[in-house]
């Protein structure tokens, strides 16, 4: 888990569990590895293979990519 002041914490729970206890209005499961907080998103742009990549307020070691199966639900969630 990354915080807005770039602290990193290891979580020893399955992502499915973490997703189940998070507010779905604030957090979205963007792929098999990541949940994202709505407040962390600056923008997004098209990525290869019908995916999108997010520009975030925090720095990650890897790209924040929304899987192609989640793109439509992600856009709906972001607009709600």
C-alpha cells in the first residue's frame, strides 16, 4: 500500500479481502494487483491493447494500468 506522502506498507491480506472492506465509492480494483483511491488519480490516457494507464499523485515503481476488461467499469466509476 502506498500513501499520499509516498510511504509504502506491506499488507498481509489478500487483495480480495482488502477490496471487500474498502468503500467502493472511493476505491476501484483496476487489475489483479491494484486497488486505486479515486483521490490519487490525476488523469488517464489510452494504453496498448485497449487498456488505459493512469497518471497518479503518487510515484509507483510500475505503471498503473487498468486492465482492458475493467476499462468500461472504471470510466463509469470515475464519472459517478
